[in-house]
């Protein structure tokens, strides 16, 4: 038995253990705990922290999907908020930081399972943490009720398509399934795949990006609008998360704002809600998402004019001249952030910015770009949409005179 003391938690939530042979990053331990290790693998907790609680999922010890089910809610929330504060402080930023918003709601409405053959049987699950070994699942309690037993559905594609990844989305009107597999299966004459589609009452089945069969187009609600869901298009992980992020964006609307640009608008998470009170111009690189947003505006009554254009804002950000038309900008970029667009915004006449980010590190980098050109980061709200993981989203509100 080797005894090691967990010194602290790293940015990704792993315990830091300083051993004679070097620093080890150990998952699912807490500061101050004495643990027995084999490399970075936790064999057992010798002396547990008073902050440790029983995990609610029977697969938790092996599964790499969640990271913090063993930590008490109070201390977990404090850690997440502190991580946001620390990364902002490292970039010279010290805004007011609101309490962490719990946005788990009924659970995650999107999930992607790996499907592999283990001991002669096809299984679906997540990879073990720090490993490529599959942990088979029969249920997942962090998902919405409609998806909690979806590993069995995902595993059913193994005999038909071989090793594959199966993404499932609980849309408003049913389950949308998209499969990535090495084996092609777009032939409409595939009787086994057709049978599975009908037996499982799947709303739409896509294989390698092509629609194989569809009972009805999947749709989601965004504010007053009903939006058709493109295959594998981005969607907020939880309905509660989408609602909370939208609430924070709408609450940040400047009193005198008359024109707004929604950058990285996607399906219209914010644009469709903003359009209930003001005209909106949106841009996103995902053409299918932009088309879905435009279609939603056409079938929704009572919205102000919405203009949406497909444009890669990483390679071709809106210029200072183009930004002259707007007095408020809303951003919701991917994890990489929006550095190029923020450099344009920093030089523009735009006075108000609301920045939604799924990565506090890239957000802090971009926030510093804005701060260096006269913007004040008034406040930041951390949002916990990916509960029991190390991921935290933030909504930052900027303004300048």
C-alpha cells in the first residue's frame, strides 16, 4: 500500500498528489484525503475528507462522464466559482462575480455514447477517466428521463454498424439519433436498420451526416419560436441551461439599445428571444443552423425583423465599419472563444457587449482584449449547466462610456 496526501485540486478537477517520482493528477479525490494509488489510478481512500458524500450513480467509480458526484454540493459550488475568479484574476480582471447558477434542471437532453464489442456483446457507454477503456452503462441518471435508459438503444446499432458513436437528442417531439460509423449504412434497403428505426420509435436517424429515415422533423422551443433541429447542430445541453443563459442575456439589455448583433447565433437561442422586442442581426458559420433560424422566424408570429447570415467569424469577423450599425453585441462562441471578433469589437463604436462562454479561460483572454481598449467588465455570472463536471459557463457584461 502506498499512502499519498491530496494537496489540492487542479483546474480540471483532478487531485494533485506530489509523489517522489513527480506530480500525479488523480481523479475523484478531495483535498486533504489520504489515498492509495497505482500510478494515477485510485485504489482506495484511506482517510476520507469530511466533504466526501456518496455518489448517486452506480457507475460513478469507473465512468469518466462525471467528476464530482463524491463532493458535497456547498464545497463543489464554491470551487467552481473560485475557478472562474482565479482565471479572471490571472488576466488582471476583478469583476463582481455572482453566485453559481444551477442549470441542470431535469437533466441533459443531449448525449453521445461510444459503442464497442466487449466479451462478445455490444455495449454502449463512456470511456473510463484517463483511459480508452469503455465503461458499459445500462442507464445514466444525469440525463433527462427520456434518455436515461438510452445506452441500450445506442448499443443496438453495434451489430448493424460496428464500432460507432451514437448521439441522441431529446427534442420536443421525440428522440433524434445521429450515428458516426466506419461502416456505411445510407442504403434505404437496409431492413435491419429500418426495423430498428421503427421498433425504437426514433424520430429521425442519421448515419454519417446523412438522414437514413425520418418519421417527423425534430424541433425544439426557443422562446416563442419552434425551431427545426438540423442533424448534429449545436444545442445547449439542458433546457434549464438554455433558459438561464437567455434570461441573463435579456436582463443585460442596455436601456437605450435599439440595434443588436448576435454573433455565433446558432439556431437562435438568443436571437429568437431578443426578436420579441427588437430587430436582430445574426451571424454563424453553421449554415444549417442559420437556415433553421430563418425558417423559425418565418413561422413565428409577433417577432421583430431577424436577419441571419452564414459567416465564419473566426476567419472573417465583422469589421469596425460593419459594427457601426449596432449599439449592443451578444456573443456565444465555441470553446475556442472569439479573439478575432473581440479585436474588432474593441476598436468599434459598440458600447455594450454580453459575452456567453463555455470556457472561462478563452473568455478571460477575450475579456482582457476588450478591457485594454476601454471596456469595463461589470459583472460575471457562472452557470453550471454541466453539473458534476469541471466545466463552467459564464455570462459577462461589458460596457464603456
